[in-house]
């Protein structure tokens, strides 16, 4: 007579043997992984393996998240949070005039926060709005009530300051930054710990006397995913060739004056009949003197917002992107004590959608032909 050997989940034999149990089982992760692997080896059901593996993965994931959250809670000083307001001043002053104002700073932490205030001139670093600090005239016109102080936990404090314009100051514009920097000792952080210490800045765009003649120009307008550089550009010879009616633009605006400007306006697109199919407002953007600034905006036709009222967003977006085809005229209007209008021709060619449509149509024709044959 053949006796079948019975085994439990962990491979221990029960045939004529006494079960030996350990008095104390290890609770380590290594013990659990070893037992779990043994279970998988003895399981014949593929779906049971998948379920157990998924549960094990979720257990590890939730444990890791909980551990990370616990570490964050145990290290509240890893992140420094504070704010200032307002971030921008644009006083128009005269020679010999004094400008007084104040800035609100708030400590959003539950610990003491030492702050140091410094002043520096700034200029444009690139065409995207970033700034660089440098030496110049104007920073020495400031008088700050207290440049070094300590904020209590969750304290709000007003910082009073004055700007005194010298009698012999040259007419024009001056650009000064007031920098608020936390001053924390090295003992504040743990050893080998990454340190994130934010500096906040209030910018001062100070005009003294006459601002001079306002003059700016649009150097060029570029569109993202412009197909002009592809073989399609040789067929459709337009300023911009796009595969969608959703088009992101970048207009490069150069300020030729001696003071900063804030051009704003609108971008409009018309069809062949002169009907407006969409318009986007361009918000005021600061351009420093003798600098070029890129102004970014995205055009979407009116149809998209109309379709969203009745259709899901993804469907409204798909229809609005692909329903437009052919030639259109775009007009960029910018103003700011000075007016500029720039026109361009756009050709919208949703070639991917057209290919899919043609393939579906050919498939239907072929299927119908097979049926009637």
C-alpha cells in the first residue's frame, strides 16, 4: 500500500513525524521573505501567486510610505517656510524725494527664525525672466529699520524702510532687490543632511524723473512643433505650419528704451472669411531696458470652450485640435505707451488624424466589398 506524504505550506512532513514548532519566531523581514518564497514554491495556482505577490508588494509600499512620513514628522526643521509681501514695488519719484513703505514678513515655522536683509542691484539674466544680482546705483538709497532680527514661531513682522533719492541722481530707472535670507547655524541641521534654505526677494523698479521715449519691437514669433522645417514645409509655404489648432507661441520682445516696459495685448486668429475663431489675452510682462524677453502664450479656438459645456474635456479637446484645416491669419497686438501689430500666416494640417481617417475609410470600403462579393 502506497502512502502519500502530506506536507503543509512550509514543506514540513507530517507522515509519522511530530511537528516541531519553534518557541519564538523571528519577526524580521528576512524571516517573512523566506516563508513567503516557500509559499510561492508550493503553490500550484498561478492566480494565487499573483494575488499574494501583489499583497506583499502593497505591504512593502505602505510600510515605506509610513516610514517616510514618520521621518518627516520627526524632522520638522528640514523645511524652512516663510513669506514676504508685497514682492514688487514700482515707485515713480523725483530728485530729492523720499519714499516710505513697509514689507510684511511671516515665519510659518514652529521654531525661531533669524533673518538677515541685504540689498543688491539686479538685471535680466536671460530671456525667460530670470534675474542676476550685481553692483550698481540705487541700493545705497535705502534705509532699513532693522536688517537683522529673529522671528518668533509663527510671528508676523512689519519691516519699515525709506528710499531717499539724491538731488544729483540721473533721470531714468533703477533696479534694486531687497533679499531676505535665513541665517541658521550648522548645528541646526543633522550631519550629512541636505539643506534647503530659501531666500525671498522684493524687487524695486524705481523711476526717477522722466522715463524717456518708450520704444520696443517684436523680433520674432516662434511656434512649438512648427512643421516648417519638415518636408511638409516645402509644400505649405506659410509662416507657421501646425498639426493642431492648439498652438504654443513665444514672442521675443526687445525693449529699446531707458526704462522698463510692461507690454500687454492680444493674439487673434481669423479664417479666410475674416471671422475670428479665437483670441487670447496677453498679460503685462516686464521687460528691462535694452533687454529681450520671451512672452509665452497658447492659442485655443473658441470652439474648445463651447464644446466643453456639452462634452467631456478629452473629447472636446480632440475635436477642437483636429477640426480646423487650411489657411488662417494671426495678428499679435502689443501696447504699453506704444503700439505694435504683427501679422503672420498659419496653415493647420492635422495629418495624423487625416491618415487615421483614411485608413478607417479604406478598411470599411474593403470590408463592404468583401461582403457584397
